[in-house]
C-alpha cells in the first residue's frame, strides 16, 4: 500500500561508477550538480559547467547510456516518521536473494542491498511510529531464511 508523501521531496540520482570508467572534471561536476538537484535544467547545468545546453544534454545522456547514472529517483523527507536501517543475517546456505525478494513485498521497506561479509542484506525501513516498526521487524524475522536481524533507528539524515 502506498502512503501519501509528506514533507519536502528532493530529487536525487543513483550513480554507479564501475571499474575503468573515464570521467573527466566536467563529468564529475555534472554528477555533483545532479546529485544535489536532478531536476536542474540542461540550460542551467550547461552554464554551471561551462557548456552549451545541447552539450550538457549530450553529456548527461552519455553518462546515462554508459550506466554511470543508473536512475533518477526522489528522496522523500519522512517528517514525523520513524526510519531505521535493518541488517539481516540469513541462515547458512540459504540464498540471500530469496530473503531479499521476500523483503521487497513488505510495507515500509525502502532501499535494499545485498552485502558481502557477515551481514547478508541491509534495508531501510519506514514506519509511522515505534510500535509499527516493531511489528515490521517481527514480520521480517518470520521470513524463511532469516536467522537474525540488527536494527539501528535513524536519528538524523545529513545528506
């Protein structure tokens, strides 16, 4: 179920820089600007990096086609809500991908990552209050393959 957006909505980009990418100073500046405001016009972007509007548009398109910019998304200010990072440890030899897919269907789950090391899956979790957050954690612990969870409530977001 989708919840209504509350608070300020800020546009972001997800950037993935793989091994071997050749980014020049203009590319890096474009990524910095877009990370701050992905809705900036190509005209303004060009002025900020010393390019014409068509040249700035081509640069952004090239960064996107090369996979450096993976997607444009929004960062919703969850004013009044409880946000947390949840670290999930899976049962040995149980595919963490199955756990990750099961987690995607839960209400309140935001971004999700598969990790290397002792923690198998990390995710952001949003709830209107602590009681709801506790119920969501209980539901996560009931998923087949989940051995243990660790929770850190987010107190303040810096960027």
